[in-house]
C-alpha cells in the first residue's frame, strides 16, 4: 500500500491537529447542554468523519501485482529420413542414434536440461511432422525417403515457438519469401 497525497503532507498533518483540537473544543462546549454521553457520541462521530476526510486527502493506493511466468516453447525436430540411418560422424551408430543419445543420455541429457528452461515439444520430421512423447524418442526409427522441413515449419508457424533441428541437412526445403 502506498500513499500519494492530494495535498502536501505537512498541510494534511496541520489540518489533522486543528481538526482534533476543534472536536475537543466542541465536546467541552456541548457537554454542558447535552450531557457527557451524548456529547461524547457526537464528538466521536465528528472525529470519525474527520478521519475519513483526512484519509481521502492522503489518497491511499493498494497495488496488487501478480506475475505469471510462462516458459518459452521449444520445438525439437528430429529428422527421420533415410539418410539419418547412415553411420554418424563418431562411428558409434547411425546419425539418428547419435541425435537420440545427445538428447537422452544420462545423467543430464540435453532434453532434461532444456526442460528446465523451456516447455519442450518433440517432433519426428519425416515426410510429415508428428508429435512424439518422450518415451517414443528412445524407440524412434528411420522412416521415409526425405524430411520435408518446409511443410513442418508451415505447420508450426501458427505457434509462437523456437525450433531446434537435429538433421544431417538432407532435407526438402523450399526457400520462401523472407518477408514472412
């Protein structure tokens, strides 16, 4: 809660003390005519209304701020075309197996580390694009002649996401107008 007074604070404090003094003076003056209990009730009501006026002059504000952080979305596209079945650069299996091991190898595979900062969606990129569950990733096989990156990016363009591509570069790609 913060205060943004309408008048300078010193003026509000001066009015507060003057008002309390006047309420006390009026209590003394009307106590003889109305009696102590009635004069006290009237003075308390005057005090209450005076405090309300002072509180409006102080112009209190209550600002509530809720922050909801949304992790950015990352789409991981894994090329499953026939060329990904060829031996990889390290000689420890196919190109697809190398991509899988990079993503899944324990203790902290790339997929686990990415999930700490992003909402991760994994896709198999073949002749068409299909969503993969994390469990399916370990069983992912090579299928189809070539991967169609253009149609995959077209399908994903409606979502606001970043794309990470695992491929050997042997993809169908139509270079579209760069203004889109």
